């Protein structure tokens, strides 16, 4: 998960400018994730249309992959643009901490305070959560709940992000060169794919690869590749090719889901080389193309992702991600039971409870942002990047993009 670390103002660099369409991309990502959780049910016996919609919502779990690609794009851009700033490390980590830590540790603190009255059981996961190491226990974190009504299984992705923040700034600082960074991101992405394939052949758990940062690095790194292309003379060409790349990746995904997966299931196989191997890279390529498409002025993606309601969801996406599972844990199943008793329709119960949980999650994220997180965010101005010290790369390959509206 990442919320924009940009400041309003002119300029095309991520460390300074605010790319409006990316707020909408966050909005799409969080809708996908919440949809996969809030409407989870058994749709097989509800007819072809309902079953198709149910499976469509299930694949909203790929929203996490979209968040990873977006994170790689923004973080790599911020780091590269601020290489000449004297407070490179200090400012980056201070701004990240002010954005991420208050809500994350606030939720953990609230849960820990409820340990005795609610008879919660943490085991060794409590300490791992404190240090963003929860993905060291992949099987456990994927279903972790210290007690009834408190689900924290989605926190695995926050560990992946935080571990990325820990190591990537030093690598960017040491490499510094745009072309070398592009080569590094492509090489690291390829290594992540290769590592997953090797581990699968050695019998490693797909869950372990799903939550491990080095195994998911292709999503983060291809976002970084896109950040370097965004700052190069190749950017117009990338934008022209982006729709083709997105639809190509989508076609590959649909071919697997609709054709190959049923064939494998009929023969008693779940296709691990695809599902835990190649699939992550295909998703990363597709989502990187979606980001490039969204930044193409006048495109349908640019229009869609700049809609106010999409940007609204994007603005509060971090709070929505952190809080929505807690909301679902408390109210979704009980509300389904009530609606089922009143309407005698499982479909109405699932949809009604899901939409209500989504609405409550939005209210909770909005309140958290304005009543709790904002005082911390207001401190970020103390760590603004110095004007005139942004790294613009080599003048011979710089591409100056037409200025877009700022926000």
C-alpha cells in the first residue's frame, strides 16, 4: 500500500508534482481488494451470471499487485528525483513514517489494549507485527486473527512494502544513474520470477512466495522501471504502447482463468507454475502498462482515474486497506445473517452486507484520516525536499512532458 508522498505544485517529477490520475488508480486498487473480501461467498449454485460476477470479484485480490506496481513507480521516482537533496535518507524515511506508522501502530496498540478483555491470543505474531516481519510466518499471517472480530491477515502486504522501503533507497542512492537503475529493476524483476520457479520446483509453499518481498519484487521493480522510463525520451513511445501491453496481459490472464485453469482442475492440478510463478509477472506488466496509459493525456484511463469519486477513494485508500478487514470481521457475517433472516435471499444478504461494510469502511477511513492521521501528516512539511535540488537526470535524454493540472 502506498499513499502519495507528493506535494502540490508545478513540475512533472513525482517528488514534486501530483499526478491526479494515480489517485484514481489507488481508488481502483482498493475497490478490487475490498470487493474480493467483502463479497466472498459460494456462488456456484446461484446461476451463471451470479457465478461469473462472484468470480470476477474474487480476482479483485490482484489489487494488491496493482498497489505494488504503483508503489515501485512512486517510490523509485521520489528516490531518484531527490538524490541531490542533502537529506535524502532522513527526509524519505521521515515522510514515510509520518504517513504509515500512526495508523498501523495505532491499530496494533488498540488491539493490544483489548487483549485482556477480549481474551486475544497473539503468540509470536505480536512481536513480528511490531517489526513488520509478519510475513516470516506465511501460513499463519494469511489467516491470522488474534480473536473473534479482529482480522489482521491483510497486514502481510504492509510487511512487503516496509521491507521494500528499507532496502531500496540505499540501492538507488548507490546506483544513481538512470540507465543503470533501469537495468537493475529489470534484472531484479527477472530474478524474482526465476526464484519463484526454482522454489516451486524444490517444493516450496506457494503461500511463502506470495508474502515474501524478494519473491514479489517483480511487481515493485517493474514499477521502478516505469519510473525511469517516465523520465526518459522513450516515454511517448511507452504511452503509445501501453494500451496494447495492458490488453495483452489481460488476454493472457483470461486465457488462463477461463481455459487453462478448468483443464488443469479437471486433471487434478492447480497449475502452480502459473499461479505462483508466471502470473505475478504478467500482472506486473499489465498494471505497469495501465499506469502508463492512465498518464497519457486525453486517454480513457486518464479520464476514468481523474473522476472525483475514484480520486476520493484513492485519497483514503491506505486507511481503507488497514481498516476494512477489521470492519468486515466485526459486522459482515452477523449482518449477512440478519439480512438472510429478513429477506430469505443469500444473494441479497451477501450484497447488502458487503455494500454496508464498504460504506462503514469508507466512513472509518475518512474519520481516521481527518481526526487522527492528519496532525502527523501536517508534520511532513518539515521534511520537504529542497527546491532546486531535484535530480533531473541526463539532459540529453530528458523528456519534458506537457504540464497537467496539479492537485
